C-alpha cells in the first residue's frame, strides 16, 4: 500500500553512514545541497558506496512491505475485472437522459422569449395609452390657456387669472414630458407661443408692481415666476430694467467728478437704491421667515453683478494707486460700502456666499494693494534711509523732543505713520508690521555704522565722539522703552481674523528688544572705551615716579602726584555732565565698570614700577657688597638710619593709590565693587609694610 510521506518512516540503515536518512524525506531536498553539505563528511566514492548500501536496505524494506500486503494487491486486481463493460452499459441511458433535458431546455427558452415579447408589447401599449391620455390633457390645457390668455379690450391680465394660467402651464408641461415625442410641430409651435404669452404677461405684471411699489402684487408676481420655474428670468428682468437704468445715472466718471463727496457719495446713492427700491424684494426673498419665497437671490444675481460690472468698466479710475492718499480714501470708502451691503444680508450664510462670489473676488483684486504698499514703503522707508545716510556730525542732533538723533526721530515718526488712520489698511497688516520691524533694524545697522567710525575728527564732526555715543545710548534706551507702545499700537490695529497670531507679534517684539539690548551693551562698551582712552594716557605717568626720587634728595612724599587728578578728571566730568540724563543706577554701573578697567591698568603699571624698583635695589645692594665686603654691617646700619630713594618711590605709590581709592569712594562706590582694587591696595601695602586704614 502507498503511504503518506508524513506518516512513512524510512527503514534504519547502518550506523556508519556518512549522512542522515531523514534528509531524503524533506520537502526541500536537493541533490546539489545534499552533496554540498556532505562534501566534508567523506570523499565522493565513500558517499557513493554509502548510498548504494542504503539503497539495498530500501529495496529489502519494499519487498517486505509488498509481502505483508500481498493479499490486498491481488484482491484489487480481481475487483477491476469487467469494470469497463459495466461503464459502457451505463453510458447509453445517460446519453438519452441528456437529450431529453436539452429538449426541455429549448422548449422553456422558446416560451420565455414569447412571454417577454408579450410583456414588451403590453408595456408599449400601456405607454402609448399614457401618452395618448397626456396628449388629451395637453390639448385641454392648451384650450384653457388660450382662453385665459385671450386679450380683452387691451386690458392687462388679472393677477389671479395669470397665476391660474401659470399653474395650468406647469401642469401642461408635466404632461408634455410624457408625450413629447408624439407632438407635432404645429402643436409645439402653439405651446411655445403660449409660453411666450405667459412670460410676457408675467413680465408686464412684475414691472407694474415694481413701479407701483405694490408689495402684495410683488409677492404674487414672485410666486408666479417660482411656479413657472423662472426665478432667473425675474432676476434678469430686474437687473436689466431696474438696476441697469438706475446705475446708468449713478455710476459713471462724470457722476464721480460732479459728486461733492466723491466716491463716498456714489456709494451712498447705491446704498440708497438697495435700501429703498429693493426693500420689498429683499424682505420677500431673504431671511428665514415662513413667508419667504425661495429660489431667488436678487442681491447677488441682479444687484451686485450689475453694480460691480459698472464699477469696473464705468469708473475704472477709482482703482488707480498712483496717488496713495486718494487711493486710501477710495479704498476705505469701498470697505465701508461693502460692510453696509453685508449688513443688509441678515445671515452668515448669505454673507459667506457674497464673499465667495466670483465678481466679489474680482472686485477685490482690482484694488492693487501691493502697489499701494510699495508706494508707501518708498515714502516711509525712503525718509528713514535718507536720515540714516546723512554724515555723522552734530547736525544729526535734534532738540525737538526727548529723542535727540534725527535717524531715531525719523524712524519713530515713520513707524507712527505706518499705523496712522490715513495710511494703514487692515488687509496689509502683516506688511506694515514687517516694515515697522525693518525700520528698527535699520536703526540697528546705523548704530553699527556709528560704532565702526574709529577716526573721529572733532573739527569736522563738531562734536566729541563720546558725547555723540552718549546721545546714541540715551536714544536707544528711550527707543527700548517705546517698543511696548509699538506692540500696543499694532495690537489695536490687528484684524479679527488674525487675533490668533497675537502671540507671534509678541515673540517678534521680544526678539527685537533683545537685539536692541545687545546694541545698547555695545554702545556702553564704546562709551567706556572712550572714557578709558581719555584716562589711560595719564596712568602711564606712574612710570615717571622713579625719576622723581632717584638721586634727587626730595622730601618724603605726603601728597599724591598730579596724574591722579588727571586720571579722575574725565570720569568726574562725565558724571557731572550726564547725571541728569542717565539714571543714578546706570551711572553707578558705568563708573563701576570704568574704574575697574582703569584700576586694572593702574595695578599693572604699579606692579611694573615696584618690580623695577626691587630689581634696581637688589642690583645696587649686590654692587655695594662686592665693593665693601668688610663694612657690610655699617652699610646696613646706614640704610636703616634714613629712608632711601626706593622707599620714597614705594611710599609715593601708596600715597597715590590711597588718593585713588578715596576719590573712587566719593562716587559712592565700595572698594570690593571695583575689580583689582583690593589687590592694588594690598600690593602697595606689602611694598611699604604700612597698613592702610579703610
């Protein structure tokens, strides 16, 4: 019996085989893979011999399997004898049955086709009956309409009769749709004539009630057009006959030139038209009341399309941006006009539909706001650039207000101009905000230009560099205080749709403030550098002290040298001159940094002098020791008896340092607040061995 490979177990072979017998039962068995994996297990001859041995084992197992199931193999062969004759005996009845089934199938198909044809003819007959019935109704409706629309003594058709005629025409139209292909050309012409007569009478009635301001008749006329599915026809009639005729007198270049109020006067007349002559129409067709007649939009389809078209074609001069002041006035008047129109639309959906209208968008794009802003940009930014391009001199100082430098005065004035009611437009908010920040950034670059000027000719500039830098510093501080006002000014002009971006404005201003603070620090550093430059030339006089006392037999020093006063003079003059302009706290901070830098240089000079004195003293001592070895004790006693020149030098340095410290303390500064001042005091004390009292 055949066995499934999943349940079939291969017979075991000799143990010394160089391969595993179970590899032959794997579904992925490959001869190449088998030889590749066992190439190291033995030579090809050994693998061949082992395969031959295992083949003999498999043959023996197969013979044993056949012997075990021999009876089943024999019975299977015996049972198949005569099977082909039995199959031939069954084939004949089956063929006969197949022929009978095919015959029944053909018969059913013929009957189904006949039945389908009968049903089709029945449907066609039913449709023809329905069309015939509709033809009869069409004929009846035509007779009724002919009687209703027959002119009587040249008098207009009564509204009630016209409304009935409209209803009858709609009913006839429904029947026509059911039998249109059966209508003759003559009937179609009669129907078209009736349609023209109905719409002609409806037009006359509509215009009559509009001129007479008959609200009840207008409502009835609108219902008639709605019944006739002619809402667009009524809108077109109102546009061409009423709106166009009225706008001919209102919208034109001559009317604009003759208007006392200019464009505002034109808009007022247009607004008056819609609020007076269209009042009943809008009340009947707009809103959400139960009496509203749906299907109409006279505001958009009759009024706006005609007004907007005429504004673009008959008054194109209003869009010219060449004169920014005139453009601003016209555009603001236009925005107010559009707001008035939106106020007439009493629902958010209608306002949104108005704003999304194609002609509304076209009207907005005709106002070339980028060109307007570019002109304003050239005016505003040009003034700032002109002020910043002037030569640096005392001529840049202005005494008109608290801000002294002309570039700063011009910049602040220009920023105010950006947000003034005669320049700013809400639609350009982002551009004016960017321009304001650009103006401040231009001041930053101008400040860098001032700081970059190192060669300062007082005769040409008419002002000292330090005085100009102090004015620049004070103006920058005042500008820093005015920046929150700029943000408040911009927030007050921020359009409602941009309120969510107010955080971004604050972030921009914070970045600007940080940049301005960095500029202030740079200017402060430049001011201190100027003060140090005025003072450090006097510090070098410390090196002249040894020459004052060496071999001069001068008295013991008790007063400071003149360079100390000269060293302090620029600081004292700076404090006296700008104490009213710079706060006490800031002045204290500047002097602290100034004296720290000067003390650093003072310490360096004193240390160098003391080091030089010490070296000179040691050299002289060694020289005397060589010359007078035997009298060294007497020399020592002589030196101790009086003060040497070197001692006088050290004492003079200490007197100068004490005077320096005392003068610094007069500025309300503590010793520990000045860098290296304690080290300087300690340095002179150690040189003289004299303790200075604090």
